[in-house]
């Protein structure tokens, strides 16, 4: 699932026609054409209200 050729809409969920079909993608397996997907990490956006509420609960709990 972390391969550049992984595609849910393709046959056997792989765009690489040379690769053998792998049925159990969640288990450890081997494909000689595997290459990690290069993704840029983007942290989830938060408006701060959830974080502020959690901090307030911690202050109330510990008496700060």
C-alpha cells in the first residue's frame, strides 16, 4: 500500500504490469518492483479550540 504503483482502481490494485498479484497487502510480502511513495508530511490543521479545551481540563484536574 506504500508503493508508487499502488492504485485501488487498477487490476489487483497495482499499476505495474510486471508485478505478480499480491492478495494479502496488509501482511509482509515481497515485490521486486516496490518503491516507496514520496509524500510530504502536512500536520492536521486545528483551530485551537480542541487544544484549548484539553488544556483547560488539565488545569482543572491538577489545580493550576
